[in-house]
């Protein structure tokens, strides 16, 4: 692969050599010893060329690579700067505002939320009643057991009372755990209502 500036250099050298040759033919031939050969004049013309910049790579017939092609790809162009008003501003602006709801939509939404809250409150009330029943039944059982000293002294009655008491403790703990979870769920629903920007009175 020939390089354009190399061809231009060789053409300039050839033109210079022809000019020198023509001048030599026009000069008197009385001093043959003062004339230079064509090769010497070409070397003089090459020496008279200004030295290339240290950062400029000069290619000649001596340093042109022959094992592989010469890459003509220059320094890659810098990446284009991000356009103003692009994705950055969209991200900073945050999500688009929700579409305003019509009065009818708000009415339906309020009914849905109120129903959800009512269902959860009913669930809490049921769990609380079941826990209260467990406690009352245990109180009656304990009163009956301790009221009769004879029954209390019998081994089988003692074993049954101990087994019933263990069952009561387990049932009460499980019921209390369910009640606490239901109350926490109700608070979570109120928080969801607040984050949605809806009236807190819907959860009353």
C-alpha cells in the first residue's frame, strides 16, 4: 500500500533532479569535474528538506512494514457530550403526576378502602372475642378445680388439670399472636392510605 505523501516526496525529488539535470546541460562543459551525478543531487535535495516534527512519523522505503498492512485509523473521535435536557432532567423531575380522579372514581375508591378497613377491624374483633372466651373458660375451670378439695387431691384430676392448663397456655399464646398480627396489618393499611395521598378518615 503506497502512502500519498510518500508519492509526493518522490515526485518532488524527481522534479528537482530533472531541473538540476537541465541546468547542468545548459551550463558550459569546460569544468566536468564540478558537475555532480544525478544520485548526489537527489541526496542533496533530500538533505535540504526541513526536518519533520518529532511527533510526526516519517515513512520511507526503509521503514515501511511489509509483514502487515498499515493502519489508517487515527485517534478515535471523542464521545459526544450528553444533550442538555435529556434523561438526566427526566430522572431529576421524578415520576409524572398521577391523573386527577373524577368524583365518581374517588367515591368508588373510598368505598373500597372503607370496606377493607371494616373487614380488618371485624377480624380483630373476632380474634379478641376468641381470646376472651379462652380466658373465661380457664377461669371457670380453675374455680371448679380449686373449689372441691377432694377432686384436687385425686391424682387423675391433677394430671388432667395440668394437661388442660398447658393446652390453655398454648392456645392463648397462639391466639394473642394472631391478634397482634391483625392489629399490625391494620396499621400498615393506614400507612398505605397515607402514602397514597388519600384522606385518613377513610380508615376510621
